[in-house]
């Protein structure tokens, strides 16, 4: 997957490049808004990571211009500002996703990967190792044992299973499972994950739900 | 015209009126005396006439003088009273609105002018503080992003030394906390600057409360704190769904954090007339009355000797207060050391 990273802050750009490259993405970096537009129009990128504050041309206007020229490349917006509601402004301008700074790199990688997955229809039956989840019958089971999950726990498990093998950041979990657009500043996610882990991992091997310190959680079959 | 001139003129007027009343009284008295001059002895007549004069002309003149003086003072001081009433309405957020001036150039008008320029200067410095916080919280985000990214990369590369790994992870936790504080500050700074737009719509508050109680139950579980929903009346308010959820979660988080192991949290939502009243009570150690007015201050931590172990960014209740005010509601914190602590939120219900 080819990704264009538009970010003028050199250190941030280099961190993002290395994190994405480590996950097998092909990365081009562009520090200026006007140059980035030329590159985005000319190149064949599968996704664009776009900072809002840029020299040359700001991210939102770049995005609008790109859409006006008929390019549908999915865009993940980054922002440290937040003067007006940039999340809403960004999504209205045609961004697929929005990540406020300071972000967790693993979260950024997970979201860039999700950019490429947008078109796929979601599966109704999910499986990770011997854990299965049926979104139609609202049933989760492992090794013949059906779990008694609350609605929230079910959504959390479904989200982690849909992203299985990838790190899910706390903020993505908060957005996807709780539908909050703010960081609640509590350890709500950690407490829920702990309870979910007690249900799906206690008494089973291997342990599927793992903590990635400082980054989030990952559900995966192989250790 | 200055107040001195005005007062002098009014007083001259009052005195003239009194003098006129007194002289007309005296004139009538003397005329009557001349008609009956022949009847009585001169000494007795003089005594009677004097007392009559005092009674009929002197007393009314004194009363008139008193009333006139009272009216005079009232007139002279009424601009001061108006100014006092106007000044009482001033608070941090309407500093830039000038007090109304009479425009007649007197001492009070001049005072109002000076006071207005003072509040404008004060407003400008408040503005600068707000802008500073706003810029500071934005400027902090880029270095925080880099720091966090560097540490994450270092951890992902997997340092061989377990102790080093532990130290890096601990640094990452602290950066996480710093990021939360910066987030909270940014939100409050933006709110101060009037840059946060609420997405107002009719919201079923009772549904949000049930949802929050479910989350609070999970949050409280590790400390064996029991959460009970005492009442939950169907209530619709005009509000921003996300902000109201943030409010409820902040209050619940606070009730859990400052509780004691094995304690209780009681939540109730009732509708009283045009008001929704939410009460959240916890069995924490409580707070001395002197400190209670300060709980909504930013970074206020209560009795630090008790609470230093409590995690959090110290902005939860400030954010809660902002959300309630932005919904034209009222939030109160009532606590007694050793007794129950109750946070009460009142919000206007939606009108159809």
C-alpha cells in the first residue's frame, strides 16, 4: 500500500515514515501543501496522511481541491490545532478519518491500514483462533463455551476481532465502542478490557487479548 | 454641570421655598395680630403670638426643609445607586461591556468613564491569559507527539535490557498523562475563548444516565464500590449529546476516585417543573466547607494530604462546570467531612 505523508514538522514526518515503513507500507513524504497537491494528483497513492497546518497550502483546502478534481484517495487528517471543530470540518471536506495530535504511532498505523479496507463489506462471522463471534445472533463463544457479554463488551470484542492482529489504540476504541468524540480521561477502556479478558481468556490457551504498553490492545492468535 | 453646582442650586431652591412658606405664615400672623390689637395685655399677647408663629410658620418650614434635604440627597446619590447596580452585574465574561454613562460630564460620569477603561484593560489581560493558555496547549502538542513517537519506536524495537524497557514504558505512561492534561486545558481554553460549538439537539438525559451508570458500575468494580440508580425519570433536554456524556462520565469518575473501598454511589434523575435534576452522591471522605467553593477550579486537588494517590488530570470538575453552564444549567457541590458528598446538576428541560 502506497502512502503519501504530508507533514512539515521534520521529526514527526520521519517518525510517521518509519512507523509505516516498519509495517510494510511504501511511504513518500512531502513537507509543503502546494507540492503535496501536485504529488497527490500525479501519483497513485492508496492513502494520504495529511497535516492541517502546512506551508504553501493548508490541509483542508488541499483536501477540498483534491476532491473537486475528482480524486477519491482516502485521507487521514492530523491536527494539533482545533480552533473550529476541525474534526467536523475535515470530515465534511471529504476526509475518511481524523486523528488529533499527540497521537499514538500504533494508532496512526492502524488507521492508515483501515483507510485501505474501507470498501470491503463487513463480515458477520468473525474468528480468531478458536474464538468466534456472530454479529447477527449476537453470540460469542470459545471452545464450546458461550460467553455472557454485555452490549458494550460485545461491541468491544467485535471491534478487537475486526482489527485482529493490529494494535487498537485507546482513542480508536473509545470512538468505535463508546461513540465518544473525546478522551474521557478515565481508565474506562482498561477496566472493560480487563473484564473482557477475564471472560474470553481465563481458562483458555493461548491468551488472545494482549496489552501493548503505551499503545493499546491487540487481539491475535499467535503470541 | 458638576454635582457641586447642581447641589448648590437645588439647595438654594429648597431654602427659597422654605423662606416663602415662612414669610407668608408670618405675614398672615401679623395681619391677624393688628386686627385684634386692642383686646389683650402686651406681654401675654407677645408670648402667644411667638408660639403661634413657631407652630404655624416655623414647623412647616422645618418639615419642608427636611423633605427637601431628603429629596436633594436622593437626587444627588441616584446616579451612584444606578452605578452600583450596574457594577454588581459585572463578571469575568462581560468585562468588555461598558457601563451606561449619563453623558452630563459630572463627577459620576467621569468615574464611570474611568471605570469603563479599567474593565476594558482588565478584559484585555484576561484575553491575553486565555490566548496564552490556548497557544501553550497547542504548542505543547507537537513536542508531545514527537516524544511519544520516539518512545513508542524505542519500545517497539525491543530493548534487550528489561529494566530499560520498564523505564521507557513508565515514561510513556507519564507522557500519556501529560497529553490528557494538555487535552483538558485545550478544551477549557477553547471554551473560554468561545470557540467550542455545541451541537444542540433534543437529548434523552435518562438514557445517557443509564448508560453512565453502567460504565460507572464497571469503573467502580475494582474498588468494590456499589453503584445504584435510585430514580431515572424520562427527561429530554436540549443539549450536545457528546458533552452531556462527558459531563456524566466526569462526575461518575470523580465519585469513584474519591470514594472509599466498599463505598457507595447513588445516582438519581428527576424532573421538577421545567428542570431536570441529577444528583450523584458518594461516600468519600468529604471536603471541608471552606474548600468546597474551590472544587471547580482548575487543578484543584482537595486535601492534598489525603488525595495524592488519586490519578487524573485535575480538570474533570472544571470541564463538568463548563458543560453545565454552556447548557444554561447549574452545578453544585455539597459535602461534609465524614458524611455524604453530593454533586447536583440542574438543567432546563427541552420545550417542544
